[in-house]
C-alpha cells in the first residue's frame, strides 16, 4: 500500500530582507535575529542609502528594515525613493528608530509609513513585527505555545 505524502509547494520562496542602518552593531543584531529564525532566504545589510540602493538594483527584497536617522538621508526619504523609482510596490518597509517624537511619527504616517518599531527592541518584538508585516508565522511564538502546552 502506497502512502501519499503532501507535496511541498516549491513555488513559495522564503522572503529576502535588506537591513539599512548606519550603526554596524544594530545591523548585525538584526541580521542575527533574522538569520537565527530560519525564516529568510537572504538577509543583507547596508549602512548608507547609496549602498542600499545599489543592493536593491541587484536583488529583489520582500522587506526592507530601515532606520529613520541616516547620515545621508532620512529613512522616510529612502522609502519614498524606492517606492517611486523602482516601481516595486510589493516591497514592505519597517521603519526603526530610537528618536521618534509625536510630530515625527505623524510625519512618517503622512509619508505613507505603515510599520514602525521603536529602539530598543527585543528579538521577540522584531520577529512579531516582521511576521505581522510579511503575514508569516513567527517561529518563536510557535515554540512558546508548544512549550506552554508541554509544561501544563
């Protein structure tokens, strides 16, 4: 008797992420958080807008995590450039910053920013936000649910 196994949908690829932040330590922390989740095909980092734009020309990204305060441009300006110049309306953006007051936050919303995460944040906060944006399951929350059931 043959057992039929469900076929894996090979058309669904893991998402690719670009992290843009001028602080190398922040880039590395975010990269490690994302890579350790095993949810992503590729995690690329850039520390300037010009390097990020070059990477976008050479690779497709599903999500770009961008700092608000960058030395060469504001993160919102970068988002605007990518949205208009590359015609890649499917790219999702997550704006991160430790310097968002109410006025700046209102300006971000006016400029079309839909997702914001305030620094400092934890791995769980980042993964929850990324999972929400990409509409994928968060492996850390899934593991927590399993552990809670086992420990009951």
